[in-house]
C-alpha cells in the first residue's frame, strides 16, 4: 500500500458537484504533513531569479523538460523572445492570444516526489477515478506528472477532446500567496446565445470538440485554493480555461496534472469558426443556413429559431 492510498479513498468518498458541470472538488487533498513536504521540495520551490533565461536554466537544472502541451510552444528561445514584449499572438490557436511554455518534472531528487509520481501512474489511483466516473479503465491509457506553467500560458474555453476520458488538476503551488495570482483554472458555461454549440456536440459525436473564444462563455468559478483537486470526465459542457498573467520569476504555477485516455477515438475536426452563427447584419446567407440544417439536431434548430426571432436585426429564418 502506498503512503498516498488515502488520496484514492478521498476520491471514492467525494460527492459530485454540478455547477457549472459535473465534477469532483476536494480541498485539503493531501494531509498537511505531506503537502508541506511537497511544497518544500527544491524541485517545487525554486529560488527567485532575475530574468527568463535564469528561470529556464533553473528549471532544466532541477529536472524539468519542456513538453508539447495544448496552448504552448516547445521552443524556449522563441518563448523568451516573445515574453520580452508579450505581444499578442494567435500562433497557437485562433481563439487565443497567449504564447505559453509548460515544463514537466522528469528527474526527481526528492524521495516523496518519486513516490508521488509512481502513485499518480498507478492502477490504484487511476482506477479510483475511473470507477467514480464509470470509465472502462482496461481500455484506457494514463499519463500524469508535476508541471509548471509559465506566464502567458493560455488555453481558451474548451470541454476537452473526445478521446480524453478523465482529467485531474491539483494545485501544489510553492506559496499560499499564489491563490491571489492570475493564473488559475476557470470553470465556465456557454452564454445562452452559444448553448447551441453544446447541443451540436451532443448530437454529432463524429465531430471533435474545439476551443472557443473567451467571450462565448462566462466564468462560474476558479480553482484558486492551494492543495485542492478538480476531477471531471470531459463532456459537451465541461468548459474550462486558463490565461496566466503573473510574475513567474518569483514563483511558478505548479500542478499535479494527469489524464485517462480512451485507447481508440476516431473523430473529424471542426473548428470553432465553423460553429459561428451570425445574429447581426440584415441578412443570413442561404448557404450557411443550408449547412446548419444538415448539421444540427431538431432541438438545436428550435433554439436557433428562437434566437433569430429575438434578434432585432434578423428577420424570421426557417430552420426546418
């Protein structure tokens, strides 16, 4: 039995929360003793540095490596060049302005982090999540680890791709002051006029889910509490996002992050731009309407019909 087996028991005993979507949220996830030991590890609590070059060097010296991660690039030099001026960039995704860099800890000096990493990848831990969300763990793969997210990291609102069966995030920031920093995960819901998008995803499982612009959603809450965990199984309403804007030279956004993946998932991409339905201007092109008619469920069509009727700029539109 692992020293961390009590974490699996907490997951098994946790109640579901349903706002803004079904998930598990647990505060004080680790015992006070374990959490203090994790925070004090030199790999987690890095010394303050003077500039980005020193930070990258410190991360590498402490066992971190840059990883390919959504919303990020994997070239430290390009990141440093961008971060010097923090100019807007849609290079990662058209719904974002960020230009992030994420590193994962691969070489651990501290014994407790070695034990923790082993536990995060164990059947014991991942099975507790899978059972809670009725996921067939035998048909899945897992990944996880300790990660740091540098300033500028951004991933706009998204529900996660269909291949992802479950995801978890644990805040293990080195200082409690991080709770006031602007780098925490947002949990959101689509605005009323955009709810047809979730309905489209629900009725068209052959299409994968995409990121959407921030202005399409409203933040319901954020995961700011240190030593807290959020776990959910991605669905058509599990909108979450991050936009980091903080001083990473003093301390860095640090998490335990992991996923359970279905082994097989075949879907077609569909970008957020293709889901836009104009409610402004004095006309709606028949070509767009024709495409919508073949893609949306009756429920979605009815909702769209109501939205068009309420618009002061657009006349009645037949969606039948």
